[in-house]
RNA sequence: GGAGAGAUGGCCGAGUGGUCGAAGGCGGUUGACUCGAAAUCAACUGUGGGGGUGACUCCACCGGGGGUUCAAAUCCCUCUCUCUCCGCCA
């Protein structure tokens, strides 16, 4: 959510940001509602002041045994006016909030202006894609031949976009989770294991609601399945005031993630790339506003480190304004090389949300010097998407004989196993 | 699932219709005393919003929402959460 003051005082800046994002949202209704809200607010507050004063006087008169009937009758009318104005105000507030909740974040000044994916500049490339003496297979062929991934039975027991991991495949998934958690906790992140279902307030806090209801799985009893650990972990501090000396607060969490993938029919229908349920190790930071962009670079580096340790070639791109997610001010995507597709595919997304989520979720900190409180900046990134990392391992480490070499870094998590055969 | 109890400021805890934004204590900040510290004493110490260049001022907030009343932390309804006992369960 944007600061209403910012929209009021810099409407041009907000309008430009929306244009850069290729969004056709008109902010004029927001400005109009804001104006009429403040007019009515001044009027009703004045009436309330009158009522407060009169009520005190009435109390005084009654305690002295006097008759305050006339004043009470007068105040009854004032109270009726207040009720009417309050109702109008409530309606305006609801409309205003509905509009504000659907306005995306303003891109950071360093974000390149562009229309879509094709305009995302590459920041850096790491590692050399391996040359194969044979035609590299897709991960689903590798997995099915080795008997470590089963899509058919997953479709039977659940449906499309599910997979059953088996034997060394299940072990590999678990090894990756443990490897990532061990790595990130050693780099200063506190491990967390949060609920996999949350309430609507949490979804609104991080920006999934109200706009992206269709992307979420709903559970009976009103819970929603998390599409990312970002939701429970960021909302962990919802409504709280953090101490400046504790910043930046860093958490890492493994969770499964659940996404309906509505609107992505026909995309990545085969394989593990796009599933309704997938594992992810997430990184979340709460930072001071003045250094949150340094924290973003650090978080990105922490995510990249996973791929470097696994010796998987990757590149980093900056999302341009047209490709930026709703809540993000700036996002780097890490894309891993997939020999089976002969291209780079997203494996992590690292974002600074500035105070956009913090304002929705009311996450603040108390500066060590000076008065008052300020909103923190929230950041998060995948460190990494486990399923896609498993895909990258299978495809990059496949051998001519159909076996897959286990990356050095994972062997201690696989009971010393060197090769999946 | 059944029965009961509760939710008040950073923390503990008073307050059952009127000068209560809320006693008291703890914690914190500042000052006095001290060579310094402790102890003691004093003052200050919540959040959000509106108006004003400003000193400042007004409004709201006692778990969330709604209601009764001239007036609600206090009365009523409802939701959420916590605790105790019983049942069930991994």
C-alpha cells in the first residue's frame, strides 16, 4: 500500500510509476476521495469536540442535582449528526482503502523502464554451461528413467501439476532443503518453521490479497494455503514495533508452497517446473530504510551462493518496470541454466518491498535516537526454489549412461551417495 | 466437541456509566546528589489521524466488529485469541 500523503503530494510521480508499470490505474478517484474524506473529518471532529464538552458539563450538572434535560436533547441531535457523518466517512474510507490496496508499489529509481520480460537487463552471468557429448535429456525423462519421479501416479492420487518423489529423488529433495537451510543459517539467518496455512489478514499484509485471490488455494474454515513462506514469515512481525538495534532481522524458512497457477494453462505442463505444490527455502529481511538496498544486494548474494556451491551456472537479471511484481519496488531474478531446455529459467526472485508491505502489515521500528516510529523495509527472496534446483541438478549433472552425479556439496546430505543410478 | 474464566499502555496490574488516555508498580530517558556506581529524589516516558509556518490544538484508540446512551475501558450482541477442567487425538 502506498502512503496516501505521497499520492496527495506527488500525484505526478505516482502516475508516472503506474505508466512505467504498464498499469492503467487512474489515481484521480483516490485524490477526490481523500479530499472529501478530510472535509468530512474536520466537520465530524468538530461535532465530537462539542459533544465531549457538553457531556462533561451535563455530568457536572447532574452530580450537583441539577436538570440537564435541555442540553441532553440538544446533544441527541448532535449525536445523530455525528452518526450520519461517521457512516459517510466509513463508506469513503472503505472505498479509499479498496482503491489503495489495488495500487502497486512504485519502482525504485534504479529499475529500468521496460514493457516485459524481454527488457530485463542481465546483471551478471556465473559459470559455464557444460558441453555434453550427447543430447542432454529433460529432467522428467531423466527422473522417470531413474524411477525417482512419478508424474502418472501423482495425477492419479491428486491431479495435474503434482509429482511424487521417490527413493533417491525424495532423498535429493530433502538433501537440498537441509543444505540450503544449513547454508543460510550459517550466513546469519534465523531458521523458522511457520504455519503453511494463514488467515486473510496475513495475505493482505504481504499483498496477495485482495488482488490475487484466484492464485491461492482456499481451505475450509477460512484458511488459505501459503504460496510462499514470505507470507507467514513477514507477517510474523505484523502489528509490531521492532527495535532499531535488532535490525536487520533475518529469517530463513523451508515451507511447501501452494499455487493454483490459474491462467498459466499450457505453460510448463510437463515436468517439475510449475507445480501446484513445491518446496522452497525462503529468505526474509526486515531492514532500516536507509540501507535496505544494500540488504537486497546481500540477500541476492546469499541466494546466489547456493548455486555457486552446487556449481550450477546461472545469471542474474533485473526486472524492468513492466515485469515487476505488484508489491515490489525492485526485484532481481536468478536464472539457472537448464541443459534440457537450453536456456536459463527462474530459480529465485529477490525483492525489496520498501515500506509497501510494512504499511499494510503495520511493521515498524523505533529509531534509537529521536521520537516516534517509522516503517521498516521488508525484503525477501528464494534461497532457493527447491524443486527447480532439483531440476537443475538432474539436467546439469546427467551422464551419458542416464545416471546423475550427486554434486559434491550434497553428498554429505545423501549418506555419501555419489551417483544416482 | 462439552463446561467455565479471561483479553487494559514496552511489561505487571487497578478501574463496572460522567474531570479516564486511563491509578500504582516495573522498565526506559533526562536531571539532581556522587570521584564514579548503587541507592535515593524529581521530571518526562503509547499509537494513528486532522488543522496550523509555528508554539500548539483537536479527534480516535482499553483484543476485533456492531449496538444502547447526552456520555462507554465500564452495559448489551458478536467474532477472534488465551487459560482451566472433561472428552478426543499425532
